[in-house]
């Protein structure tokens, strides 16, 4: 079975980058060149944002980060950040950027972070690339259960072939969907107890297959008709499926290597870690889609333009140097944005305040 290409891995392979070294492009990028100015306003139309200068910056000697992969907001309004720095894999902030709590030392490949509610109690699902597992925890870090490589599919010979990038939880019944974005590109469905139900997808260029199914959500915006929205990052698009894995449609995102879709209200938000026309360093932006799957704002990127109903290729706005490979976007209850970043010289997330 031919494995799909992974743009991030191909870049690392061809340039010899070592992400864990934390010395990405030392002669090109400096922290000063990426300074966020508080007067900077990003975005388009009704979705415009002001950069909050210095938000969430901590003492790196006490609370370091490596890659800041993903962030979610809990029911108390706390912001939970996941990093693959094992001195403190989970950093919990308040909205002012004050550190409230840390935990986690055993997630060297911490990548995907999903929060779910079960009868008033919230839990996290951590997708770990290095452990080749998905781990369910409570908000204090107690492990509830683990999902190992899905041997039931018949598509895996050993655990290392399973490199999960994200999960999604169906709020109606607790079903768990895992995307193996850096592995075999399958989407695996489990029940709430972690028991295998089915799988679909795999690597390829057809409607039903993926080139890096990096992210996934259960899209509940259409009443009584939830669907799965899945990133097909290598093909720069989203794909919509039924909850049992039947293909519905493709949403092209030309120019944008989108990471994971994030649902808030009637909009879908996503980080774009780079565009096709602009290579590393100094790349990436945020993209926001409306209920009709049209891009309405691109903070840090060029304005969305449609010609004959088709989105034209987008790219980074080179007048703004403040993003270094955005990997996720968290939308809080006030519709402010928080942007964790990959390969960003171990910098803390960026906050964008809605204006």
C-alpha cells in the first residue's frame, strides 16, 4: 500500500531539519523579527483581530515549550495548551495569559488535543505521535484508557505504523474518531469505551482517500444531520463524510496546508502552517469559513477571493511577519483567537483579540 506524502515530513527530510533541536533557521529568523505589535490588526470583513502583544509568555527555564501543537478551552474558561516538551506537556492558562497549572511528562509526541464533555465532566484526548497511541485523560492528567494501533483494521503490521494526529468525539453518543494523519491515513471509529467499530479512508488521491488526514471534527451545525469534516492537508482541502464514513463532498482550500478544522458557532477556523507558493521560514496564517463553506477571513494571509464561485489560491500576507507555522487555533467564548505554532523557536501561543 502506497503511503501518502506528508508535506511537513518532506520539508524536514529535504532540508535536514531537526525539530526537537529548537534551532530552526537560526541565521534567518530572530525573535525580534517576529515581534508582535499591539497595533497590528489582521483579518477581513467582520472577522478582524488585534494582536495582543506578549500574551502568555512564561519563564522558559521553568515552563518551557517545544512545538505548541494544539489548544482548547474548558468549561471554566481555562485555556489548555499541548506541547511536546516533556517537562510540562500541558500548560493551563487563564485568558489574561496567567499560568494556572501544568502537568504531563510522558507525552514526547504530544500532537492532537480534543476536549469532550461526559455528563458534566470534561476529558481530554491526546494523540501522541511517538507513543503511537491516543490517550484519554481527565483535566488533571489522570489516564483513563489508551487506544493502541488498530490491528482490527488489518491495515497495520506493527504499532509504529500508527501515527495519530487528531481525534473527534460525537457528542450524541461518545463515539471516538481517530485520524492517522502521519501514518496510514485511515479514519478509525470507536465507541465511547474505545471498542473498534469501523475504519475508512487510507492513502490516495480519490474522493474517499487522503494525503495527510491531519484533523477532524464532528460538524453539528446542521440540526439532526451531523457530519465529519476531515482535513486532507496534502491536497489542500477538507472532505466531508457521513458519520459512518461515506464520502459527501470536497471543499478546496487552494494554497493552504490546513491543519485541523475547529468549530465555533457557525464558523470553521483552522491554522495554515504554510502555503504552496511560500516556503519556510516565515509562513502560515489562519483561515475562517462560514456556514456555506466559504472563506470569509484570512488573518495573516491574503484576502479571500472567489471567481465564478471558486476560491483563488491564498498565501501569506508578507506585510505581517508575526506567524511562524501556525498549527492550531483555539476560539474562546469571547471569540478571541489563540494560535499555537509548530517549529516556532519554542515560542508561546499568539493571542488575537476580536475587534
